[in-house]
C-alpha cells in the first residue's frame, strides 16, 4: 500500500472531527501501519488523545504540530491531519496536501452551512468534490435529520459513510483505550468500512482514476445497515 494522507475538517467545532481523526489513526496503527499524526488544532486534543497510546504503539506513532510539504516524504504509511475548525491557512494547506479530506457533519444547519466555501477552496487546489466526502454522524429519523439529508441530496454532496453516535467511543478515547474497546462487531463495521473505502479511494487516485464517487457508500445501503446498530 502506498502512502495515504487524510485530513479531517469542518469549519464548525463539536461535530466529531477530532474523534474521527483519532479513530482513523488508531485503526491504521492497529493494522500495523506507521502513522504520522499532525495536530493543527490549537486545542491539542488530537495530540493528547494519541499521546495516551504512545507507549503502546511505540515507534509506529509520531505526533507533530505542523504540516510541512516535506511530510509527503515521511516514512510513515499513513498521515492523519486534524484540522482546526476554520478554513484559514492551516486548513487550506491540509486540503491541498491530503489525498482525502473527511468532513464530519451533524444533522444541523451550522455544520452544513460552510460546505460550499470549503468545496470552492478545494477546487482551487485541484481537488474534486469526491475527495472531500461527508461523513454523516448521528443522523436519525428526526425532522432535523431529514432536512439535513435533503440539503445534502439536493446539493449532491458526496457521502462516504453514515456513523451512529456511540457514547463508548469518546469514553475509550479519553480513557487512553483503543476507540473500539467494548464495541460489538456491528458497531465497529461502519467505521471499518469508512477506513477501507479511504484506502480504495486513494488507490484509485494513485492509479490516475479521477472519478472516485463509486467508492463511497450508497446512502440507502448505509441507512439500512445502521438501523440495526
């Protein structure tokens, strides 16, 4: 597998951005990859959460606070970037650098309102919309979720996966445990699917295939599977 660079970004805070970055980094580590974790968010939560696990993963995990173009030549197989909740210079650099930018969105207007600006910035960096897939987190049958889904569908935003809210995951991360500790196979599956699809998308990009939309999960399929979690 070639090097994979993934950024996690949303202009709004509190949407599960850092949690998503930790999960991706830990999944890569558990699958015996070396990971460079780049924490661009001044809150330092990404660094702190992975720091709890540093002794466990030892030389497989390196954490740093800045993103440099030379990181493209780093020895690690995975580069995971946690971006600040804005679209300023650091986030723009991450968009330009990353192969895939995962965009967590909650069922509210605020986490959706700046997506157009983000995609416009990405386009100027030569990125296709499919390289910035949304990950819907905590969507259900509520009226707000239905409205948010309608907005996403009408604007034809790419959707990589739908993830349920699970209280055990933030507890594990803040307790220094691997994110999936105590979760059932059904609860882990959507996250594992997202991870595998990121790999598949990057492989297609590296093979010169520009259209990676087919990699991302069909919405109806995601909704059906997550209904039983």
